[in-house]
C-alpha cells in the first residue's frame, strides 16, 4: 500500500500538510487529478508507517468538519486497538 502511495506521489500533484492545531499529528494528503481535488487523512505511526484513514473529494475551500471528526475518531480507534494488542501480547509473554 505504501508503494502505491509513493507511486501516486510521483504521478500526481501531491503534498502533505498539517491539519489545524489540536489534532495531534493528523495530516492530509492532497491529490489533484484531472482538475479534481481529493483528500486522504493520515498519521505517522512511530515515524515509519503511514496510517491512512478516510478520504473524500474536496468540493469547497473549507474542509468539512465531519470529515476531520471522522479521521480523528479513526485515528483514536487505531491507537487504542494497537496499544490493547501490545498490552495483550505483553501479558501472554509474562505468563
């Protein structure tokens, strides 16, 4: 998947930009293709992994609040599940 993202970066006009303060590392990937603008929300996990969340076609200047809230919810769920899995693995290895 990351290879596909890198390929997209080379083929299309793409950039990362930080979303508003208070989102704690939530980024959006901006892709322009044939005059249409698409956004994909993402974050970096341990600086090595790009975790992709929701995406949408941007049709106005302002990013819809509902899309940002959805991305923040997905980000929260991702890290809760990740840390739960780590905790469960640690419990198993301590037995």
